[in-house]
């Protein structure tokens, strides 16, 4: 009798889990909220899909925001690691012949800018090299564990850089190793967050969604700059320790509450039905009988990457159910993860990757050297004021990301949008270099416009374009390519991001004007690489408008 009761209890428990739709592999926080909801509000009716989508968007937003939060302090602290000691009053007992008394060893040399550029390169080269591997790993593991462990590791390395001052560590090898380790740990962020958002939002138009969502990069830069600037003049170790603490706390929240895919909370069928062609068609007919069924796609060369789910869709739920025995490393069943060579063969991946190489070179040069450049050109500003002024560039980046995503959604021509931004960006860099230091207000205005033009195409390529190419029709239904394609594009861009700050450190020791010439040349290279795709998009857009216009009847 006891055996029958135990069997009945287990059956009832399984039914309750099946009715709630939440898998045992779902995050513990989600399971707890579901149980609490079933107990206290059993008749509460909500749109679970919308709630989960909103929570995923918010959690991944704050997740990647903290990744940039811990990247930014080094650019602010540079201005006190090496500065012009002649402008400061030396403390009593200082050797009057020592013109490096105020600088932190080992950066108290004439080639300090080169050493600081090497620090950036240690982070960015390790980031670029590990990104290609990270994308393939992300396709094979539970993304919640992947992100939370990556965030914890990144927080530890950020903390270790700060304690270098606390324990008076003056060995350059220590800082290089910490930066290299941080670069590897940071590669967990981008493939993981983009893949999760892509799985939850299906074939909805991603340009505007990702444009708004991608403001996490700029917000992380702004908050990281503000936190670092608060302590940079008093104790720069805290400029690293506090961002590391914030990232560790957000990582714990991610582990507790972030569902990496709809299947774990019983919403795979809801996402697929909402994204089905039939539903899209009926919705289009209701809105406008004259419009055809609209398809969310990105035109790449002569082909289009459709986000419509079908039997091969990247958003199709796997057939097997997750249980408590589901391992962190999944075997993948009958579908193997996509290889690098196959991902590179997707039309448009190579062009967008190389274009991002130069776009990210320009963006990260500003990211790591803008506070130092502002303090060099406006000597009356302190290190804290220079760091706070540099945040205006990121404010412009938020505007540019949203604007580029919105225009790309309206035109379905991302390459054409990028080319338009690049065309205006090059002359704007020239204007900022010559007029930026004329006054504080002029500097603010030009930084907003420059940030908008620099970060607009960069944000569009790394988010919406990467997500759509990851579901390209040439993949023949492989649903595990999204993180790999994202990693290829972002990894290639990260190589440029590593080279840019390093070259800026070497070139700036001679002339900052030459740094801007380098950035303008890179901007033109990014433009030229997308001309072929932009031309194809323009011709297709022109053809579609011609077909949509009513035929003209000539009456004689």
C-alpha cells in the first residue's frame, strides 16, 4: 500500500510539473516563482511568453552591461598611471630631478603609452583568439552556466587588477597576465547573450529590438567610467574592485533567474506558433489586405537570411525533454554544431566580419584612449572630469545603435545603412580632431555625433546582422549555429579592437593627429568592404519598389 501511495505521489508531482510547463532544468529562481505562483495565485492569468521575453531581455541587458562595466576602468585609470608630473606639486622629500615621481611603476617611463597600449592588447588579443572557441563551446553547453561562470571569472580578474595597487605590485608581467585572463573570460558574454535573445525572439524584427538592447554596451561604459572616475584620484584600486563586485552579484542573479531557452519553461511551442508563417500571414491580412505576408529578413548579396521558422528553423524546439539528468555538455542528438568553415561559407559573413574588424578598431580606440586624449587636449580638466566627459561619446552610441536598428528594420538593408553611417563618420572624425578642444560645449556636441556614427554600424553588425546570419537558409536547418556565427563576426572584429588601441598607444606618443588619420583610413576600409552587398541591397530595394508601384497606363 505504501508503494502505491509513493507511486501516486510521484505521478502527481510529474503532472504538476508538466502542467506548470517548467522543466526541472529551469533556473532555481524560476522554479521557486512558479511554485509560489501556483500556491498563492492559481487563477492568475498572464501572458507567460511576454513576461519571460521581457525578463530575458532585461537580464541579458544587465548581463552584458556588467561585462563592459568591468572593461572601462582601465581607460580611466590610465590617466593616473602615467601623467604629466610637472603640473603637480611634489610632496616633501621628492627628488627634484625625478620627473616621473607621480607615476605608478612600471608605467613611470618615457614609453609608458606603449606599455599601456600593450595592456590593452593583452586583453583584446586574448579576447579575439578565445572568441572563436567560445562560440563553439556556447553551442554545446547550458548557456546559463556558461554566462554565470564567465561573469564570476571576469569579476575575479577585474578584482585582481585593482589589488595590484593595494599590495603594491609593480611587475608588468602581473598586469599583462591579469588582462589576458580577463580577455578570455569576457568572451563568454557576447555569444551567450545574443544566442539567448535570438532563441526567445524568433523571427520578430530584430533591428530595433537589438538596437535598444545593444545600448547595454554604452550604458556599461558610462557606468564603468563614472564608478572608476569616482575613485581614480584617491584610490584607483577601488575603480576596479567595485565594478567587479557588481558583476559578481549580477552573475548570481543570472544563475538563479535566466531561462536560456523557451523549452525549459514550456514555451517552445508558443514561440514557434507565434513565429509561424500562417500566423504572420493572418496578422498581415488583418492589418492591411493589400500587403503580402511580410518576412523578417536581411539581404546578404543575392540571398536573404530568413528568420521564419519551418521544419529546419533555428527556433524549433528539440524533441527530447530535459530532465534532471541533462548534462551541462549536451550531445546534440541528431544535429551537430556547425563548424567554422561551414559558418564562414554563409553569404555575407566574411564581408560583415571584415567590415566589423575596422569598425571595432575605431570604436575601441575611442573606448580605451578617449579620456587620455581629452586630458591631453584640455589640460585644465582633471582625470575625473576627462573620464566623465568621455561618457558623452557612449550617449551618442546609444542613439546611433537605436537609429541604425530602426532604419535597418524599415529598409531590410543593413549593409546600406552601415555604408551611410560610414560615409558621414569619416568627415566627422576630421571635424572632431580639429574643433573638439575649442570649448567644452563644442566637445560635448561633437562627441555625441561622433559616438552615434561610430557605434551605429558596429552595434547593428554585432547584433541584428549576426543573429540573422546565424539562421541563414544555407544552414539547412542547423539550429545550433547562432553562437558560432556571432563569435566569428565578433571575434574578427575583436582582432581589430586589439590592434587599434595598441597602434594608438604607439602613434600617440608622436602625434594625436596621426591617430585620427589612422581612424579615418580604417573607417573608409570598413565602408569599401560592404559596397558589394550594399549595391545588391540597393538594386533589390529599387526592384521591390518598382514592382509595388501601380502600372502606368498611357492614353493617347
